[in-house]
């Protein structure tokens, strides 16, 4: 709310999603690849299994390129997009978990160094030294996940942090361990799916079938861990969050649908893992591609649900998606939202905007565009100014419910997936008129004349 945001026709949330989901796929493979490749190379060295060691060697370059090159670039992209789209939340998370971020960056540096050394020293150092490098990489990559999960979990389930303001309470939040369990399973699943392509390059058909069976078993193991993690994650969610996407009548049907699609991806991945394990000679490029897409679908579905059930918060029980803090609802109702979001009164270049449009930019533009994703013009087409005033007044009254819920009371807000309107009567009326003017300027003019 203190910082200006940049308007994107596609919507800031979609921009973050596009960048983040690519990074998430790669980063989970980077973690799982380290674990799986370390385990398989260890087994190959102990058994003198040349085909298995060659499989790891063929897979090592893609691990290096995806984790240290694409992973690093897309990670920077995430920081850039969240800083532009939601600077207030980004600033809050940095200040709350500054030492956690510093620790994660140290682990990532160890990842890069050990990955480079591991790939560069194939057949140049002793097997023991080479194993040490890949296990160091696997450790660093997994610890990055361990740190990041604490922050991601905090954004959805801060636990007792709002009352204690304890780093430990915020980091070790209710969904911390379930999230680690799920993500670890997906990491292993994606690693097995990626390595299947390297296994198909094995010339010996018998060895290729054996390698496919091993990777099918590894993928099935990862899928089982992920499934347990998902169920544990759902159970760890507060009832107010569960009712958004669970039950016979979920409040957000789109999230319930996303959950159903994710379970279908679980099923597809399970069938493929079982098929490749029992009948490894059926492994082929189309099967490998489908397995990779199914694994990616499981992860994408989880991320869609996890992000969606955080509505209307960006940091649960503390900061709404538009940057308004629960603790400042009363002050902004008294002083006005534009007393804080002064930047919203002018566009880039200094062009002044109307009060109604300024209130929209400050309070609604974090989620809604004018004509693009969640376009407000389409929504406003069913409103006249009087209806808009009534609707916004009801949303402002809902602020008391949000404050009570944040204080730990069993209160259900009337608009459970939208932030409350905050601001003065003048700002409320100005926004109502502006909304009505988008598609009904005549109605707005008549209302203004009353």
C-alpha cells in the first residue's frame, strides 16, 4: 500500500504465476535430481554397475544447466516480478525472514559450486571424491527447499506468529512439515521423469529395461511420498481455509476443480510408474513425455490450490492481497486510503486521475485489471452507482469480521475471498461512481446530480 504498483493487462498475479511456475518446475527437479542421482551413483559405485553410472553421467549436464543456469535466472525473475507487482508483501517477507533468505542464498551458492565441480570431474577424481561432491550438492539443494518452504507455509498458515512475532513460530508453521513432505516427493518424481529420457539413450535393450524399472520404482516412491504430504497438508489447514475448496459446496469452485484435476494427474503418474516398473520394455519417448507432464501437473495443481486458498490475503491474517494490513483497517476508514496510497492519484508521467480511479488503483488493481484478467469493466457492467455503493458498504462492514478472525475469534466474513473495502465515505462514493461510469456513464451522471 505504501509502494506504487505497475499495471499489467494480463494481471500481476498471472505474470508472477508464469515466471514462478517455470522456476518451481526446475527448482524441484534440481532438488530431486541431486537426491536421486546421488543415491543412484552411490549404488552404481558399490555394485560396479556401469550402465547405472552412465545413466547418472548422461543426466548430469541437464541437472547442471537447469539448476545453475535456468534456475538462477528464473529465481531472479521471481524477485523482480514480485517486487514490481507486490512490493509491500515482498518487503514484509524480507524483513521477517532476512536471516532465512541469507541462509538459503548461502545454500544456493554451495549448490552452484558443487554442481560445477561434480560435472567437471567425471572420471577425473576418485569415485569417493565424486560421490562427496554430488552428496554435498544434494544436501545444499534440499536445504534450500527446507528454508523456502518455511516462508511459503508462513504466507498461508502463520500459526501463532501474529500473537508472538516469533521467527520460530512463523517459520515452523502448521503446514511446514506437510509441505516439505509433498515437495520432497514431487522432487523425486520429477527427477525420475527427467532421467527417463537419459535412460532411453542406453543402447543395450536389457540394460535400458533395467534402468527404466529402477526409475519407475523411484517415481512411484516419490509419488507415494507426495500423496501422503498432500493429505497431511490439507488436514493442517484451518477450517476457514478448507471450506474454500473442500466439501460438497466449496466457496471457490475453481479451486475444488483444480484439486480434482491434480488428483487425476496423481492417477496418471501412478499408472505410468506402475507400467514402467512392471513392464519396463514398454518405456518409450511418448511414455516418458507423458510421465513428465503428469508430474508437472501434480506440482502445478498443488501450487494453484495453495496460492488460491490464501485469498484474500497475500500473507494470511496480516496483509490483504491489495497490501492493506488488518491492523490498519480502522485508521484507513477514518483517514482514507489515499492518505497512504498517495501514488495512486497520479499515473506515470504525472497525469492526475479521478478520485474513484485512484481508489481503484490503490485498493483493487492488485487483483483486477480494467479489461484484462479479472477485468473490472465486465464485473461493473451489472452495476449502477447505487448498487455499487451498497456492495462497497457491505464490504467495508466486513472489515470488522476480518479483524475479529485475525484476533482468533470463530467469525466467518461475509466475503471470504475478497479484502474489505477501506476508506472514507467520499472515497467509497467516488469508487462507486467510477465503476458505474465504465459501462453506464449516463447512470453515473444521473446519480451525481441527485
